[in-house]
C-alpha cells in the first residue's frame, strides 16, 4: 500500500520557511519526523519539500534512484556561482565524464603520494604551536585547523607554485567567500544578492581574485618543464573518457575551486570537534597517545602508517558521527517516484540529514555517547551503511574521503606526539549547525607539552 507523506501545514504563502531557516531546524525536522513518520511533507514558499529520515529510504534515493534525485536545487545553483560545472555540481553525463576523469587520482594508493605534503604542512603548524605553548597563549584550534587544511589542499593541488604569501591571500579571501556562500545556500533568495550592497559587490570580486591565481598557475604549468606530481598535474594529465581530450582550463579551474571549497572547511570542522571531545575524554586521549607512541614514537608518519593507526581512525569516524561536517543535504525529485512505500511528487525537493541519521535511536545504541568502538571491524559490519553517511553515499559519494581520513589521522597523530590540547576554563562549546556543523564559539585550548 502506498502512503502519501503528511506534515505540518505551515503559514499561508511562506509555508514552513521560518522553521527551516531557524537555527533549530534540525530539532524541528526531528520532531516532525517523530510526528509524521519517516517521510514528512511541507511547503517552502510554493515549493513542495520532503524530509526523509530513514537509512533504507536514503539509500534508495542515493543509489537505486540516484538519477531521479538530482542536484537541481536552488542551493546547488548558488554553489555553482563559485564552482562552475565541476564534479561537485555537474549532473548527468557531464558529471559522469568529470568524475571518471578525476576519480582515479583520489584512490587511496594515489593519495599516498600526497602524504609528505600533508605531514610537511602539519609540521609547520606544530612548529608555530611550540611558540604558542612557550608563551602560554591560548590557541584557537578552529582557526589553526582551517589554516592547516587550507594549506594542505593548496599544496596538494599546486605544490610549491604558491608562496606562503599567496596562500595567506587565498586564506584571507576564503573566509568571507565561504561565509557569503554559506549564507546564499542557507537563504537561497536570489533577489537578496542582487541588491547592490558593498557585500554583494565584493562577492564576484573574491571569486575573480581566486580565478586570477588559479588561471595564472595553470598557465605557468603549461609552459614549464618542471612537472611536480601534485593534484593539478594529475588533473592536467587526465583525459575525457569519450573524447580522449584533456580537461579544459575552465574545467581545471572548476575542479581546483571545488577542492578548495569542499576539501578544507569540512575536515577542519571535524578536527575542531575532535579536539573539544578529547579534552573532555582523557581516557580516550590516553588510548590515542598509546597507539601513536607505539606505532610512530617520535618519527613523522608516512602513508603506510595510516592503516596502523586504527584507533585514531575510529576516533575521527566517531567524531564525524556526532558532528558530521555536512549535516544536511538536498536533492530534487525529477519525476514522480515511490520511495519505500511513500509516493513522492516530481518537481519537489527532498532533504535528508546525516546529523539526524547518525543519532537515530533505531540504529545507534546510546546515540549521544561518544564511543569509538562502534567502529571496531565487527561492530562496523553490523551498522546500517546509510545510518552513517558523513561522506554521503552512492555514486555521488565524496571524492575526497580517503584524502580527508589520511589528513585527519595525521593531524591527530602528529599533534599527539607533542601536545595535549586542554580546553580553556571559559571555553563554551556549542554547535552551530547550518550548511556545516561547527563549534559556534570555537575551541580555545591551552597546549601542554607531553
Ligand atoms: C571530513 C571531510 C569531508 C567531508 C565530511 C565531506 C563530505 C562530503 C559529502 C557529504 C559529499 C556529498 C555531497 C552530496 O551528495 O550532495 C561530498 C562530495 C564531494 N567532496 Fe567531500 N567531504 C570531505 C572532504 C573532501 C575533500 C578533502 C575533498 C577534495 C580534496 C572533497 C571533494 C568532494 C567532491 C569533489 C565531491 C563531489 C563528488 C560528486 O558529486 O561526484 N571532499 N563531500
């Protein structure tokens, strides 16, 4: 028997937009799901929207029916202004071609080539931490994690083509650009961004400044004999499966911009949560210290060490369970469909939330408790694969998951070799969940030498 999803009536004309735009949107969606079931239907202005809150249904949407649940949503349209057509935003055959060209370079074995870039950047960060520690100053880990993950992704893409000053320029542009993009995705009302305010005028200028840097490097690389094995070179060597042609300069620019945006704030936020958690869980921190001391001692990790640091991996995975960097995702329903037993109308949008699935009481025992052993090999096999989706799922699953895992484990391991990070007594750790899940007031710590 097919069921027509039910839900709140909302207000005339605007529907439930005030609920979805509020900081409490996830609580609201959870309570709607408690009342109306695994699929909730509501209105946003004139648009019909469903909220899907069961891993079977999310699996179906992202795998069996992935071509019917597309990225043709207003949020992705907003992101496209910055990224252009890239692996993240493209759809259909265009996406398939891009993904096939880029994917081989993100395989775990290929990512191993980037391990030294990662450890060099982390080493530089830790050298700065020595001074912060000596001076007894507070370290804002949210800033430090943003800086190191941006540096890693920039160096992974362009090796030494960007000087430290260039990277600083990129970082300076990035923060306001990311904030403005987040705002546009959370409040996708195009007329707001057409108002000729100073902020709105700045937006295309930021994009143009980054474009200048990226195109300059692509041009330089084409005219030099020196071809370092970085992601840019890998992308330049990639060919379109159908035509055999290399990616165009615009394609390269779009992929580079995508990796900048998709590949640093996500990892940085998860790492900030990790430091906040470890400072409050000394028994887990001790186990990490034991693993790191035993596997690495004082030496810098190499790619092969990643698989010998299973506890570090589990702690990072559990951090992403409770604080998934991408808490909610949208899709557009192209044509009428039956999802599970629910009938969904074509032309609607769908939302699903990693944050809520990761805490779904039917799939997680004591969901609010931080417990890395959920990711012990046997326990992990018992999990519903779509009750844990920090990297999404199906064919459009995150391309950078191996990259992010290795980077996070190396940051955790290398920082642990030298320091304990202790929250300052006045630290106020509260989540701010919008497009990302980040600590609202940051994660300030005092560094203690081990
Ligand atoms: C902890 C870190 C990360 C998290 C939690 C994360 C999360 C995600 C999620 C949830 C998606 C799926 C979006 C959707 O289905 O609508 C995605 C896609 C993507 N991510 Fe990541 N990501 C991370 C790191 C990275 C890194 C480091 C890179 C690249 C260097 C990257 C590149 C991409 C790309 C290119 C896509 C689009 C894939 C496609 O549609 O074919 N991500 N990511």
